């Protein structure tokens, strides 16, 4: 089958690889759509931390935002999965440690991550193997574009839930990328007043068109406090700036990762009695994201700027924009093209 393989920094392309087999406890999914994200870019450039920590190595096959149809099941898997449209959890815990039993498999020290960590092949391919326990069924009302946005949606929904907002309270989302815009949309669906801050006028205009109550650059940000702030950027200064504008006694949610360490004064954190929460992975939010998409309360499809074939992935990861791309931040891949 055809798959996108990264051989080293800046060296990648479509390769013919052996198709996956349905091992015991696993299924094989024919990939319908896969999303490209910043993690894939970091693997392409060689900046991804897992490469330097020994959790990932070249050659690797990326792709952790996906949807498709189950076409084979292994021993011990319910055959009712055959023919079902699904997406799935990226985080695959070891299934041995105590974190498996209390909902923390996504931070298992020995976890593998589909297309990211531990050598598990990703979904930028015609097929992907997936443990049956990681599958999330998709209703017919969730199309391919939305199905491949369930994984980032799960991340964004967890961030919104961590903010602990009541209807009518004010949220500031720092960063109008895919996660930031999804977080804004989920929060708005729950009745929050949502503001975004970013740098690019085009992305801020998209945020306004998607219903944000306010969209600002840092210099234009009004002098008001926010009941919660979600940092969904790779800006190392954002955590400190977020702490400055959050209401005392409320919450900061950090889901973005910068390329160098961020610094905040913990005296400010303590004296403002602020709770800071970190978010890794969408595991616990996947079902909720599907429900919101399926019910029409959140429509993520305007975030998709273009859908390309596997042959165009390297150009996108190198920073190219597909011809005719829309305004959204997300580029998706149809491996069947």
C-alpha cells in the first residue's frame, strides 16, 4: 500500500510499504481522511522532542488525526466492527500500569501514540492498524472532514472543560489555530462569551466569522479580566501574558507547547489564587466531540482549508499552501487520491 514516510529532517515522500495485518485485539482501518498538524511538521523538520528523547525514530509514518472504515478484525475482536466508520484514540497505554485503571492511559510512561510515539504507524497511508479498544464509532452525520477533526476536537474540548466556565462567563483563547478555534466553538456552544487573541489578521477575521465575541491582537486586547484563559499557542511568552489577564481565583489552561521553555512568576500565580491546568491528548474528550459534531452544535468543517493527496504532503509540511486553499488553518489528506 501507499504511505507517507519521513526518512529524516526534510526528507520524506510516498513509499510502497507492506499493508497492516489485523493482529489479535486489533483492526485494520481503510483511511478516509487524515489531518496534518504541528506535530507532523516538527517530525518533518526534526524538531519534535520525542526524536531527541528516544520515543520516536526515523523512518516514521505520521498521521494521528484520522477517520475511516474497519475492513478487517483480528482474533478476539467483535466482528460487528466490520464496515463501521470510526476514528480512534491516539494514545495507546501499556495496559499494565495503574494509570490504565483511573483514566490516565494517555500519560502512561510506556504508551505508544499512533503516528507519533513508539513506532506505531500513522494514518497518512491507505490503511492503519488500530487496537479495537481505541476505536470511537462515527455516526453518518459526521462526515470525513469532521471525522478527522475529532482528535483535535477532543483536545480542545478537554481544554474547555478544564476552564470550568458557567454560561455567560468570559473566556479568552490565546491562538486562533485549529485547537484554539475549536476550543472557542465548544465554549460558545456551552454559552460562554468567547474572545480570541492572535497575530494574523486573516485568522482573527475567521474567528469573528465563526462567531467569536471578540478577536484581538495582543496590542489591541481590551483592559479587562477573563474568567478563564486557554493558551493554545507555541508562543513561549503566552503563558505569562495569560496569567496577567486572568481573573483572580479562576483558571489558566495550557494546551499549547512552545519550542523553548516558558517562564511565569509563581508568586503571581499564588497571589492571584489561580489554578493552572495542563492538557495532553484528547482521549477523554473524543466522545464529546463526536456528540457535538453529530448534533450540529459545532461545525468544524470551515476549519479545513484544503484536502490534498499523499503526494502533496511533503510540500505542505515544508510550509506550502495548497492552490485554492481556503481560510481555515487545517489541511487534510485523502490517501486514496
